[in-house]
C-alpha cells in the first residue's frame, strides 16, 4: 500500500486542527451559530449566510473584490476542475494567501455548508495534495512531476503546482438568505460547488477525489474514501449471480464521464435498478449514495436523500471493473435525481490511489430547479 | 459546442489553444483515454470523441498530429488526424452502416498535451431518419495507437417533435463498443 508520511507536523496542525464550525459555540473569528439537527431549513441557511458574512468581514476591500463574482457570471460558475494549478487557473482567493483568522473563518463557512465528515474530507484532500507536493508529484514510479519532467528533457516539471495553498474560494452572487448564490471551494481533485437558494442547498455538481487517497499524516492513517469503498463492496457482496449479471457492465474500468465541462449532459440509467433489489439491498444502495452525498450538512442532506429515495425504483447501480476490488473499480449510480461516479485512475501506479469522483443532479445542477428562468 | 460548423468552417474552428481545463477530466500517464459521447438528436447522431493522452504516450499521439514535426499542429494536420481517428470507428444504425462527417476538431498546444493535461476533441455527426418505434445504434471504436482505455456513453437531445428513450445498453468488455436500443416517438 502506498503510504507516504508527511513530515510537516505543523501543516497538520494548521489544517486538520481547525475547528469544525457546526460544532463551534465560541464567538471567535470562525464562529458561526450552531444549528441543531432539528432546526428548520431556514435556520440552516441563516447559519450558512452568517458564516459567509463572518468570512467576508475578515477580508480587506481588495480581497472582497477578488472573491465575489456576479450571480450571472456563468463562466465563473463553471470554473472548476480536477486539474492542479498550472493546468487550470481558478479565480477567487487562494488559501495560501489567507491569514490564519481568515482561514479559520473560511473553515467555519465550509463546516456549515458541509457535514463534519464533508469538511474532514475536504481537509484530507488538501492534506493529500500536500503529500503530493512533498513527494514531487506522486512518488517513485508514479510521480507526475518526474514523468512530465522527463518529457521536457529533464529541464523542469512544467508549471504544475501542488499543495494545500493552491485551493481557492469564491462566491458567485452575494451570500443571502433569499437571493440565490453559490460558494465555490476547489483545487486539485476538488470542486465543491454549493448553490444556496433560500432554504435549499445543493452540492451538484461537485467533484472530489485525491492522490494519494491513502496516506499517513502526522502519524495518523488517512483513507479519504474508506466509507464509500466499504459501502460499494457491501452492496456488491449482497448481490446474487443474476443481479451481478445486471450490475457488472464490464470487467474493464471506465473513466470519469461527467467531469468538468460536461454540464447539461445526462447519463442514461444502466445496470441493476432499485426496483430489482431486495429491501436490504435498497438500504445498502441508499447507504452507498449517502456515503458520497453525506458531505452535505445533515439538514439539506435529509431533503436530498428523501428525493432520491422516492425515485429509487428507477435508480440504477452499474459496475465497471473487477467485481472483487471495490477500491479500483469504476462504479456509477444513475437515477432521476442523481448521477454519482466513482472513478479510480491509473497514473502508471495504483489505480485505487488516484480518484476522480462526481456528484450531479440531472434536474438540479447549480440549483437550476429552484431558480425561475 | 460548434455543431453548426460545416465544411470549410471546420478550418476556422481548428485552433491550437490552451485547453480550457474545464473540458478535461483526466490526466492519466501511460494510456490514451478515448471517451465517446454519443447523442441522439433529431435527424442525427452526434459524436464527441475526447482523446486524452497521458504524458508518457503523448509522443506517439503528437507524431500523428504533427507529422512534419514543426512543433505546431496546422489546420490541415488536425483535420487529417481527426479523419483518421474517425475512420477507426464504426456506427451502425438499424443494421445499416452510417458515415461520420467531421464537424470540428480542437487540439491543445503540444506543450499542454505534453503535460498530460490536454484533450483532443473531435466532433462529428451521422445522419439518420427519425421514425416511430424501436431502433438500434451500434458504435465501435478500433482506434488504438497506444495503450488505450475506451468508453462510450449515450445521451439524449430530444426536439423538433421527437422524444427518445433508451431501453437497453450493451457493452463489450474492453469498452470499445456500445449497442443502444432506443425508442423514438413523435411528441
């Protein structure tokens, strides 16, 4: 198992030790009102907007100008990617340019939009990219920088920049409890796009992933997608031979289909549908879906999952790759209310250690269903 | 998308550009990812074929893109490359072969390709009649200049009084081929 160790303990302290805002009750720079599990959706949005205003208040004038884009700015709305800086230029404010209190406020905002697990995943992805940076782009035998450098005659790695500093925050539209707006936070292998429309919040479309996926940080073993891989394996193990015949579409893994640049495209449901599953298997399918969508805060997640469950009969699970290796196989869930892709990718090394994963809602990417046209 | 571009207009759209990475979704190293996006639309099947060469296999792809090795991909070179790639695929509609017509091709700067971050995008169309009932579309991609990962997926773009519904999809194990059964209905 590829298990690099990041020596910079200070980095861990700076990144992973930041407070999870939804748990915070202090009134410091990153503090936002706590939201109980029973709170109404309006209270959740109010907490998110409050957290956004705390972050905005921590910025100077030039930073506020840089971070804020007009709601009508579709170019910025779709300005996200899996690529690192050097292959893709994000806009907004760079994590590496923020002060400590500003980072704390931003973490507070992310922790209000996302769940505790979701925030942890984001932080782990940033830590993962720090590992990639320390290792020079992927380590021996799989190092992107080494490989690219070789193609340039050993003259340099090009302009690829890795590391936790290279994550950007931006707003499309001003944070509001009534008007639509969007929070973007992304970098290499990460594109969180949270659209807020009144009491509603969606993360569609959002990209997650990482390289490495498994690593050791400050002595702690990290596996960014352990819940998802476990849930996928459990669902597969529950299927009968006949069901596997429907679910397994190919023994060769696929690649990500609906990544950045593929807005407005809808995969046609394929594989084993919820209608052809037992109640126990349907529960496992929902658990798999929630393992991904659970990065959203609990309040908005409940609404999202209810809609998905209503359409479970028409929601299909499809598998591409070895049936006995959930960490390196591609799988997708397609239905009226979601498309989820889990896409390991070989970089000349372990496919299970390099992921591009997507969540989309065919009816509601960027909150399209909530916004009058 | 520039699906409306035809004939000589292709040349105007064939550009060497710093690929908007938003259109790219992968950066493999030792393989060529070939992603076919097939769209059923009124009167035609649209093909968007995204070719993403990993950094280690770029030299092989670049030599086909830039046969005169002058470091730049001309419009003629890009078009010739695209035609060659399209010729390596087949489309059969209701058991009748259909021909691809090249609509556009976009090629990143070779330097961007070399970093494994560029996508060569070939857009083509094949005419088909819209008729009420069940139909079968079979696509297969034989293009394999280097180690490749193939994928093909179908999308729907109803309009002009027609709706479509996919009733079955079958794939070959290595991902080269996709057979789609679909129903066309007048609205």
